[in-house]
C-alpha cells in the first residue's frame, strides 16, 4: 500500500482502484474494492472539475464497495481503509 500511496502525484488528479484484503475478527479472509479519487488542493481547478464530473461513471462501471475522496496523504492512510471494513 505504501508503494501505491507514494505513487500519487503531488499536483495532479488521479483515480485509483484498490483491492483491500483483510482478516475479520472471526478470522475470515475478506476483500473490499475501494475507489479512490485523488485531487490535491494544489491541482488546477479545471482538472479537478474534469475528474469530479467523470468520477461517477467510473464508479458505476467498476462496481466498487467504498469510495475515498482525498486531497492529501493523510486521507489515504491504510487506517482509513480499515475503518471502512
């Protein structure tokens, strides 16, 4: 996950799909698909608008379980994914 978060650009938007594998309290192996919309605050407004307007189409086609909208690294830490499982 660190490689993934480190690859997010500091000044450009990205969509990402992350398959998060985890073990429940009952020791059951599970997986959840996360759609991550990355839009840093320093990104150009026009780019943010373009990404925001096309995001729902991607989400619909991919059939994701959860969505995370992030504008800085603190919003995509692994703990945020764990909170949603």
